[in-house]
C-alpha cells in the first residue's frame, strides 16, 4: 500500500502504518489539547494507540490462523479506519475460511474478557458510550472498544469478517461462487442500510457504508472474473506478438521499445529462448531517473515473474497475478521457451470479447472444473 511506513516485522509479516493514521494521531492529540491541555492530549493519544494495538492483535489472529493452512501474510497496514491484513490467498475450504475469519474477532473477545477479569467485572455502559471521555477509566473504555470491534466485524458484509463467515457457511451447501454472490448481495443491502442510518444519524456510518459497498462489489467481481476465466487456458488469453529484450540490453534500449510500441512490459529473453525477467514501464522510468540510460536491464528487471505451461488454466494465472500484484505471467512450451505473455489488460480484453459474443463453445473446449477460491483478500476492522 502506498503512503505507508514500515514499523517492524513479526514472524515474517511487515507491519505498516499509513500516513493518514499518523495524521489522525496528530489530530487526536491537538483536539484533546485544545479541550484539556497536555494531560488530555497524552491520554487521548495513549487511548488511540492502545485501541490500535488491539486492532493489530486482531489482524494477527487472522494471520496466525491462516498460517496453519499454509497461507502467508506479507503485510498488515494500519489505517484510521482499521487494520488490513493482506493474505496471499483465500483459504480454499469453507471450514478454513470460517476459522481464519473468526480468529480476528476471537482475539478481541479474549482481550475484553481479560480486561473484565482484571477490572473485577465489566465496567458500566458509560465507559462504552463515552470512549473519548478521559474521565472514564482507560481500561474500562478499552474493554468496551473491544466488544464493539467484535460486533462491528461480525456485520455480515464484505470486507468485514462477518461477510466471510456468511460466505463460508453458505459455501458448505451452495458452492463457493453462489455463496460469494449471495454474501456480496447481503453486504450491499447492509451497506445501503448503514448509509441510510448515516444520513439521519452518525455521518461516520456513511463512510463505513461506502467501504462496505466497495468491498462487496470487488469481491463479487473477483469471483465473477474467475468464473468466466474457467473455460480458458493461458494460451487463449496470451499475447503472442510482443517485443523482447536481450540480457545485454540497456535501459535506453528498453525505453526505445516503450516509445516505438504500445507494449508496457518487456520480457528479457536469453539465447535459449527462456525468460529471465520482465522490465516494466515503471522500472525503466525509475532506472532512467536514478541510474542512467546505460544501466543493464538485468539490474532493473523483475525476476519474480512466474511462467506456466501452455495448457495450464487461465484461472491459475489470474490467481498468481492477483496474489503477487504481478505485471505479467510467461507462457512456456515443454522446453521452457517463452511463447507468450498473460497480462491483466489482455485477460480484460478476452473477457470483453467473450461477453460480446453469442454463446459458443470455448476455444480450448475445457470443461468447467470445480474451482478453488483464490485472490488476495483485504479486510478492514473498525
Ligand atoms: Zn478481522
């Protein structure tokens, strides 16, 4: 995520703080200072930091649950509206998704119970309704905040955890695709209700409604894309006419290709026809500015671009591209020679063409298969 700074690494997961979150802390500090001086400012900022420590622990609940199923999480980003854990893929079985989704709120239940025990019982509702009032005990307010985190996250709408719980429960009976569509529909209805409540009540709800609406829509369109890509192989969607660079090319050569063609990303192909990496437009512009036109492309290319065999399902390519935010995937023959490239633009074009065509058998005639869910999921918490 852009505009965020890393503040540490825990077991392979980088913790990032978005700059808007730092601004938010400054705003909390200043507004409390204006009301009650330095003491109030320290109290206010301390409370927000503790609150976000709970949000972070919530995200780590998801992270460690996902790790049990072999799913890594490269990073967690803290935003003023909550935390976002970027899982490299969605758990494939409903039971796994259920466990991963519930693990976050479960952490807040444990924190709330722990605080209630330490305080000798749950503090009065006052602490819950006056979370910003420094007159009410800090730990009491924190207990209530954790309870509201649980309730908020269990709203049955993407990208909230409750949306994933709902989909997992539906998927046991209806299959993944239908379950996603229904859960996304429920999410949009919930978003509409929240927005309406926001118009007549707390305006923050309008903001949350937008967030929920967009989450539900992107989840629905991701599943839609995967469904529609299912009959195709990578060869159906691949670009087969493209310019390449050689391992001895320089950034200047790459720039020339960029200006001469409509291509943005150029594979670097060695004498044996194998792809060594891909130079993207952003890579070459950055290299041109920072390192000069004579820099070898080998020094600036992305080496992590995977390749798939020509008969492989397109869906697999989409899964890999979405998980790694990759510019392209190589298509290779049995000897590892580069035959083509799958890029997001090309997949988009294939889908547009398919949507415009009357119903026809698919080019490769692959029967639809049952499909493991896969795309990075971002989730938010209050
Ligand atoms: Zn969560």
